[in-house]
C-alpha cells in the first residue's frame, strides 16, 4: 500500500469529494482527512504506481476553493500510522498524524489568494 499526502485542502472538502477526485486517476483504498487542525489528508492506494499517478494528476488541482498539493507520503515520528494499515488511517485518533509529513520532509501550504 502507498499513501498520498494532500495538502492545502479546503476544510469544506469531505471524504466522498476527495475520493471522487482521486478516483479519476486511481481507485483509493481509503481516505483520512485531518479536522483539528485541518487542511490536509492522506489517501491510500493499493500500489506505488497508482499513488504516483494520483500525485501527478492531483498536483495543483482546484478542489473546493483551494489548489491542493499532492506528494507521496512517508511515515515520520512515533504517532505515524504504519503504511498499508487502512484501519489505522480511517480510525486514527485526532492528532495521530501530526508528525506525518510528505516525502519532501515538510508540508507547504499555498495561499489561495
């Protein structure tokens, strides 16, 4: 399983909308959206190639009222969910992904204005 980090996510975008947007490129296995603090999500795919296709297709895409950033995700920190564990992604406690970062090593938020 591979995960994609979606950053600069409009807080009004829900799981169904994000899943639909990603499914234009590859079918997601699961979607987890951060809510407190919000602004990012992790979408899990069955293989790395599918995740790479989604990253290329979703990068700088307008979703809701904001352009999202898409990157392959990697685990970092003691609270990061193990890759390939979709239950952990969808049932994680609030704040469980605060130490998870995109593959670049840091999250970048783009001002939509």
